[in-house]
């Protein structure tokens, strides 16, 4: 980096005030943590709008913010498919169809639902893979943030890691999930209000939307794509060669829209936990629906900066430019941080950096609260100490918070030494997550699905993902972490990594789906219809909320949200 | 849970807004605003944050959250 950012006194004051508030919220909630349910599930007392914003914010880690801007620069407006094709339909689905099971079954975690619906081994598999995934991802994002602050502000790497870990530790230790959720709401507003002026200034500099489009036409043609490749989300999805993502519409809709997005939003306890903490079934079902509205507008906040950054960079001159990496390609991940430094004078610069810090903390807190719940309920209480008192599990939750954060810090340092190992682990977890949605879909809508079917279906689906990854390669990549490590490969070469990811997910899902059905037919269903009441669609009484106009019911809200997503897709077609 | 989250949010953004507004007024015309295309973003965005903070504080006061009503089902299968 040739130009570090100089922070003024006022910027540090803003950051310090933010820390005071974050810790103050934890302190204020300390007295309310009396039972383990208070600590892990907020005593199921969170109103819908708060749970909804936390649902969104827990997913809005620094990696999401930085990564979406990077994709915006690299792939243009097509990145919005992650939102308008992926997240939004999945969030509507989880609110309308899945929440009745999650909330109604009184399961305290996603793995616990799997135990109630299937059996112990399915739960164990999910609990262990999920718990390790959360500490690793919080470690990776901690590493990414500390690295960023080191490069950008010249902060000491160790200092960044320990100060942020300590603050997250203190507020979760004191206030449990409630404190994490309340802080996520605070962080949500901070992220939104911190980035709006950035988008405004960047867009103004690029000559408004029309100016941006004109410049991005230049970017597209310079890279050998049709003119609108960066500014039209669907028009160039006909073939993988005509858009920078390197995928065609089918792979995108099935891989990203269906498997990856539904898999994440419907089964990842990190987000589902926020809805489980809601104060009623009505609120739990509205949590993802409320979250979907701001989610749908997030592309303007996180993808636009990347598009603006790449447009201005290609324009040349002495305006904004992205830094280059060692190999000469642009470092797209620096889009937002570099723009903050370029456009924000001292004062609002503090606000922007605090927003970046907030996004990191909300992501990390989400991981930590999900980890301590799954560890305490699904691993410790299930396999290690079954007969503890509630106070014992509350104590355990607090200890796990410390332990989880320490392990995350360890992972962050591991990442500094072995970057490839972390990439590899993330890949493995992607394998585990992709088939999970097939298990849930069958579990919730087909009463005949058995425990053996679910467990071996998951294992085979995970294996299928690994095999597909091992047999294929993205164009131009070296054999190894990017794939192609099985003998006889590459059987197929994808135009991009993204295309390979989507198809890995499609294969994993399909194999899990088919295998679960086949094995379920071959094995005996040990759960009676009575056992499955409240866990399977056909055996659960339908929830009716009387006296509401149609647009206030979850179904009506869901339809409105979907209609809005369709409009957005059409506008940027 | 008697902490209304709107109060700390309102308070924090009022402080941020006030701080930026005052800082923006003091530094009006300063060279630092060349970065932000000649716009005094501190003063203008500070005013927006202040208004947002005040609105949150007012909402928290004027419309206190109703006591939680629980229609959660009775204890289900005891998890072990």
C-alpha cells in the first residue's frame, strides 16, 4: 500500500464511543442472565423487528461486506444474484415453511432439531461439523480484519486481534445471546449509516448512475465481454462465456439460488438462532421476512462500492485507483477500505472505519453465540455431562464463550502461518453444508425419511462434493486446493471458480437427496407418527393467525417480499 | 428484558451526529473536504445522524415496547 490512512483524534473518539456503547449494552443485560435459556436463547423474548435485524446482521460479517464489494468489482451487478435470486427466496422459505418446525418443536438448536426428527448420529455429525466451522470462520475473519487494519492504518496485528476478541468476549460473556442480538442491531444501523455516504460520494464522482454505466461499459469491453456485462444482471447469463462470473443461468439458479442459498439461510444455526430467540411463533416466522426487506437493498450498499471502484480505476487519471497485488492483478478486496480512505475526511472517516469494525464484530459474535450453544447443548450436555443443573450449563456457556474466542484467536494465528490450510478447511465445510438442505427438505416434508437415510445421505452428499471438486478444475487454476486432485482429472474444466462451486453444490445436493430417499426406503422408520408431530409438515397442525389482513400474514408478507425481488431483478435485467 | 435497544442506539447516533456536526462546522472550508468532492460531509451527514438518533430516542420514549406476549407452545419433548 503506497498510501496509508491517517486517522485524526476525532476518528479515535468515535471508535472509542462505539466500544463504550457495545460494552455498556452487555453490562446492562448482565442481570437478566439467570438461566441457560436466557443465555443461549435470550429467554425467547426478542421482538420480531429486533430478531429480524440481528438475523441480517449476524450474516453481515466483514468477509461478507468486503467480499461482496470485491465481487461487485470483479463480476459487476450480477453479484446481486446472491441477494435477489439467492438470499431473498430462501429467507421467505425459512419464514413461511420452516420456522413452524424450528420454533414449534422447542428445539434449542438446529442439531437438536435433527436429533428430534432423525437420530443421535445425524445430530452429532451436524453439531461437530458446525461447531468447528464456526470457530474457524470467526478465526478467518479475525485474521482478515487484523490484516486489513495493519495494512490500512498501520495498527499492530496482535493488537487488532486481541482488542476486538476481548470486546466481543466481554459483551457476550456478560449478556449472552441477548447482548449479541442487541449489539447486532446497533451494528446494523452503524453499517448502513456508515456506508451510505461512501456510496453517495463514489457515485457522484463516477458521474451518477449514467456515468457509472458508461464507465462500466468500458470495463466490460476492455475485458472482452459484451458492453453490459457489468451493469445487467441477467441479460448476459445465456452462456458462461458472455459474463465475467463464467456461469450460465441454470447453474446459477440451481447452484446459487437453490442449493447454496437455501442451504445457508435455512440450516445454518448462526442465523436460525436469531429467529429461535423470538418472543412468539408469529415473531419467529416474521424474523426472516423482516430481514429480507433491508437485505434486498444491501446490493446498493456493498456491491455498488466495488462497481464504482473498478469503474474509476479503469478510467485512469489521478482519481481513485485500486491497488494491485504482487502478480499485477487488481486487489478487489480493497475496494471498500480504499474508498473509505479516498473519499472520507477525518470525522466521517472514523464513522466508516467504526462501521467496518462493527461488521466484523457482528459476524464474530454471531459465530461465537452459535458455537457456545451448539457446544453446550449438543455436544457437552449430550455426550459429556448429561445430568448437570441448569446453572451448570449456564456456567458452561460462559466458559465456552471464553474457550471459543481463544480457539478463534488461535485459528487467526494459524491462518497467518498456513493460509492454504484455512482455505482447505473452508472448502471441507462447504462440502458439509451443501447437502444439508436436502436432508432438511426431506426431513420436514417426507415423514418416511429415516435416521439412517439422513445420516448416510449426508455422508454420501459430502463425499460427492469432494469427488466433484477433485475431478474438476476452474480454468487456469493449479491442481490442489482449487480442485483436480483425484487421478484422471480434470474430467471437466469450468470457466470460473464460481461455476465450479455452484456445480459442486448441485452434485452434493442431488446425491444427498437421492441417497436419503433410497436408504430410507431400505431401512425401517423408527419414529412413529406421534414422535414426528410438530417436526414434519403433514403431521403438524397448520398455524392460523386470525383477524389479520392477508398482507400481514407470513404468507402475504413473503409474497410481497418476493414481488419486490422480482421488480429489482427486472430493473437491473 | 427491560432495556429498550432504541435508547442506546438513539443515544449513540445522537452523540456521533452532534460530534460530526460541530467538527464539520469548525472545519468548514478546510482542505480536508477536497477528498469528499468539496462537500462538507461531516456537517451534513452529522445532521442526518443527529436526526436519526433523536428519532430513535423519541420512538423509545413515546412508544415503549409492549410487554412480551408468548404464544410459544408448551414444553415439547424434553431434549437430552
